[in-house]
């Protein structure tokens, strides 16, 4: 009998889990509440020709396994290395290769979804575990299943809502993920500053500034920028109106660019990421709730590679339970 697995969440953890399970012969169905893939590896499109990587800015690899995945994706044309013209401040610049998706971060892991049954714009609102199987309730009112196993590759608070009443959810409440306000700007003319990337760990509204147009595969003729609010600042400003956050982060950016004034904007918008950067991880590869496994980057830390590690570990645990082996 074929093993049937539902995966909720089509970020990196969910896609890696699904792909590894499918390679072993399992029947896998992926449910993603958004229209796109990749989670915070996101690209916002605007006004036809504008693109902003307003979520995760780049990916680095520390393990040979994840490095091999990125190299495979590079050969597929969805990933390339980004070398900013300059990085400010110089101190603390990473020696690791910065990998970005082309033509946007959304494309980075898109090849991982090829051949999978991915149901986009489909929100799972309930999980019912019976004596022998699991069924999912969808927002539209219908039920799907049965499934033998379930992978929840979503933020811990969302997973806790789906698993309400289970003792395992107590561990999820200890995980802390800071939000992030992101601002997207397109200027009428180039901003003449000496850096493409600026970042800071000090107190203040801004933690990250990047000339999005400096990334490979982006339109260099349109000067686009992405600003990220600092974790503490974003937490304090979480419920403010986007228009207010936009003005405050733009003012901080103007101070950074001084004495060069910011050019007139062609496009300006703010986006709130409620779950952006893990500050207190789970401390294990995934949460084991029997036939239900819960994981994501938040299990191990704030790096994208942590999502890969968690997703792969969940798939391998399910295959071990079922007595299956992944096929290359």
C-alpha cells in the first residue's frame, strides 16, 4: 500500500520534505495558503515591470548537502551568486557566497516543486486524526484525505492553532519569532550612494538596506530598494498602519543617505512579515507528534538552510517509520 502524506506549507521545509518523500514512492499532496511558493523567499511584483525581494534577501550554505542543492539549482538557472558593489559597514561582511533566485527570490526553489501535487491558494483550517488516518479541513468547507502522515511546515503559532489541545503544542509556545516591516521603493532616478547593501545590529529602526536592482537578473535601469526594520523596532511597531511605517523607515533611509537626498519615488509600499526572524528556536530538527511532524527554519534558527535541514529530517523520519528509503 502506498504511503500517503499531506504537507502543509510550500516554503523550503515543506518542498524539501515533499520532494524527498515523493522520491521514495510516497503519494504527496502539498497545501499552500498563498498563490506563490517559497514562503519568505518572496518577490513582490508591481506596476508591471517592478520587482522587489521583500522577504529573505539571500541564502548561504554551510553544509555540503545544502551546497549541492544550490549548485543543482544554479545549473537549472534559478539561482546565481550575488556580489554587491559594496557592503557597509565593512566590518562583519560575510565570507559566504550569497545566493539569490533569478529573476527574483521566488524563483530560487521553484524547481523543487516540479512534479509535485501542489495546491496553491488552499488554506488548511483543521486537522482531524482518527485511529488510522488524518483528514484536513479546508477554508472553503470541504475535507480532504485520508492521509497516513502529515507534515506541518508552517510557523509554530499557526501549527499550534491546528493542533490545539495536544500536549506537544506546549513546546511550540516557547519558540519566539520576531516580525519585520519591509519597505519597497522605486526611484525616478538612481540614488547615488557608495553602497548596494547596508546592515546594522545596533538599536534603531533600520537593520537592512539593499539596492534590489544590484542583484543578478533584475532590471538595472530601474533603481529599486528594499528596507528591513530591525527586529525590536518592528515588534514595537507591529500594529501601526503601513503608511506610517513607510514614512518612518524612509526618513531613516534618508538620514543614512545624507547628504544625498532621496530621489522622487515612482513606487513606495510597506509590507508586514509577522513571522520573520527566529530569536528563540525550538532546539531540535522538528517536533514529533506521532503521525504528525511539525518543522521549519524556526526549529534551528534564522537561516534558510535551517528550513532545509528540518524539512529533510521530517521526511527521513516518516520514511523510517514506514520502512521506506528515498530513491535518488
